[in-house]
């Protein structure tokens, strides 16, 4: 979105937030795969596999992976859709898409990547059997707009699955979690990236994300049905699964 003189304050604020997020991911694109696995103790990939299992793909489906990043989830999905299906990973960070593209090869022919904004997807209505998001929804200022776009491009009966980092609810885990996220992670990131900004932002974005109950209601308000919530690993990650009505 280009900022113009007559842009509303809301549009200007959204543009600034989008630019900030793009700058963060441009800075960490080459290191994010390592850091994501390192900081989650390898659990991030296990969580993605759980999302894929919840989709219950049979093969030959067309799947859209929004906020695809470096394509970790997209490549897992490609193993389920088979040669007759396809997975399209989209993101609004060209640096992240570059990292995803570097992983393409002869065995990943069902995967491709493209630039697109989650709030304004460049696809016709009812184009995909499933839409997924992993660790990206909390980075979208207008969450409802992104969810409405996901529903728009889903075929009737299509599945939506969102994996997101969430604050733990266990009172014994909370203080340890806060120390780890707000102190240890930024310190390590500073050593690796020479800047702590991305991992100062990360815990704040998790804290600001709606509670599971609130996000479930948002999904329902955006027209999704059969919404279910699946907490993972003491609640530090959660999968939200839903469907577009037939």
C-alpha cells in the first residue's frame, strides 16, 4: 500500500506497522530458520506437523500457505497433497521469499512461492481447498481483514488452520516463560544478529495477540464454522482450526 497525502490516520498507522514488520523480517531472513528451531528447542517443526495432521489432506488439494516465510510449512504440506496437488506459499517479505525459493528443487515441484499481502490476497474466490498460516497472524495489524481474505479464497467446505505462539496459562510456567522471552532470547539474538530489535518485538507481539477465546470469536465473526482450539506444549503455541461452510 502506497502512503498518500489523503490517507487516513488508520491507513497511515497500518502502513507504518507493515513497513516495520517488513524491516524486521528483512533483517532476520537468512537466520530465521536456525533461530526459530533453536529458540523453540526444535518444537516449531513438531507443531507444524500437528497442523498438517489436523488438515487431514487426502491428496490432490490446492493449498495456500499465507505468511509462508521461508516455506517450512509449505514444504510439509507438499508431502501431503502429492503430485496431483499444489501448495502456494505467499508472503509480503521479499527477503523471506528469497530464502524459501533457495530450497526449491526437483523433489519440490508441487510448491511455488509468490508475493502477496494477507490482507489483500491476489486470488479469485473459492480457489483453494485449504488455507494455512504459521507464526504470522500476530504480525498482521488488521487480523479480521486477513481472516476474511482467507475465507474468501477457500472453497466451500475448505479448511483453515492457524498456528500461533501464545502465552502459557500455567501459573508456574509464566514467570520462566517471561524471563526466557523478554531477557534471554533478545540477548542471544543480539549475539547472532547484532541487533535485539526482532526478538524484543517477538514477545511483545505474543503478549498483544488475542486470547484463544477472543481469536476463536474473531474467526466465527469472520464467517468460519466448526472452530476448534488446540493448545500445544503447555500452551506456548496454539492451533486454531476452522472450516468454510458448504
